[in-house]
């Protein structure tokens, strides 16, 4: 893990929802695996004081990209940074999605800020389905961003303006009906409410899988205990033992361990 000063090569809005930021750095690019993340110090000023975590979206040689949306102050400032500006970035952090699953169809279920790590995974591994849920057509990633994904890509939008109308979990139900629950392994990342719905379906159908937990993170290195996830063996820091966890390793609110 390194803490590096990087210079922004490019930082632009690519659609209604996402911005893409690119920099070069040998150390932050070396050996990175889909699911891992970086911790960005967005400004040397005191506000926002804490770093902000972002998943690796794409790595080519020493070129690193993140895909992000503006949620609050930190991401708002990030979106305003121009080419040539400097950032301190710590990484690679956390663990990866399981890269190979033998004998199962791989179904990725993505929404919101969970799209980047799953696109990264889908570009690197043999994936069968990539299911993406958005609010409307305006938030759908430009086609060229998904050009290297070989999986079948299915969209759902809340308003029906692109793909199927409704939630991404409806697409998951269709894939399960087509392929059979026993033949599927799910990997998911996105809003908590979406991942909970995915895990409810998985539990009902007896499907195993992994979720990348997007807990708020202060230190990113296991020191502050601000990102704890409850597992059958107790509370563990998501920044160290995650962010990717097996469904069976996550004890959700309302569930008895
Ligand atoms: C491991 C990990 C990987 C991530 N990868 C990405 C990524 O690739 N792209 C991306 O855009 N974002 C990603 N995020 C989320 C990103 O870190 C937050 O959006 C960011 O920290 C918000 O900072 P802010 O100062 O703009 O907002 P804040 O002012 O801190 O918060 C604004 C709003 O955003 C909500 N929020 C804050 N943190 C999160 C979070 N972790 N998940 C969901 N909502 C949150 C807050 O509850 C609040 O409502 C990731 C988070 C984690 C933990
Ligand atoms: S962010 Fe501090 S322990 Fe995980």
C-alpha cells in the first residue's frame, strides 16, 4: 500500500450521473485487482478533513481511472479539479472480488457507485451477465465505457426510459428463472437497499455470492473502526477484511447471527 501524490491527467463529466478522473502512477496501478479501492485526500485544506474512498474503475499500465458521482462536499470539490491539479491518493486497499468461480454462471448486479468496480471485474474475468440499475436513461453509461465487457448487459431504469422498467432485482429474478438458481453465483455492489434486496433473493433461492460493502471510511487502514461490518465471527473493519464479503459472512440488521 502506498500514499502517493498524483497529478490529474483528465477529470470530466461523462453523463448526467458520472465523472471520470484519470491519473498515472506506477505504484497505485501495480497488481491491482477488481474490488480494491483507493483513499483520496481531495483537498489539502481542513474541510473536508477525511479522505474519501473510490473503487478502481480501470487500470492500463500505470494509468488509473475512477468513475464517481457527486454526493456531497468532497465529491463536489473533486469534480471541480482541473487537469494538472494534485491529489494525495493511498492504495491499493482492501480485498478483491473472487476472480474465478468454477461451474457457475457469474451474475454481476450493479447500481450507483457500485458500477465502477463491477465493470472493472467484467473487463477482466469471464462474466455471464452484468445487470445495471439506474433511475433513467440519462444515467446510463455511454456505450464505449462498456465496449470491453463481453457479458450480456441488461439495464433497468426506474422510469422505464431505458431497458426494463423497475428495479435491477427484477432483472436478477429473470436471470435466475432462465439459468436456475443452482447454476448462479452473484457479485453485487451498489446502494445498501439494492444489495439488501439482492441478498434477500439470494437467501431465498440458496444462491451464494459476494457484496462489496460501501461503508463510510475515515482512515482506510483499520485504525479508526469507523467502517465495521458484522460477521459471524464478530465486527470486522471493512477497509481491511472487505470491502468484498461473502453473503454468508455478512450479518445484516434484523438477522440473527
Ligand atoms: C470501498 C468504497 C468504494 C467506493 N467507490 C466509489 C466509486 O467508485 N465511485 C463513487 O462515486 N463513490 C464511491 N464510493 C462512495 C464515495 O466514497 C462517497 O460517495 C464519498 O465518500 C462521498 O463523499 P462526499 O464528501 O461527496 O459526501 P459526504 O458529504 O460525505 O456525504 C454526502 C452523502 O453521501 C452519502 N455517502 C457518503 N459516503 C457514502 C458511501 N460510502 N456510500 C453511499 N453513500 C455515501 C452520505 O450518507 C450523504 O448522504 C465508495 C465508497 C467505498 C466505501
Ligand atoms: S476506515 Fe478506519 S477502520 Fe476502516
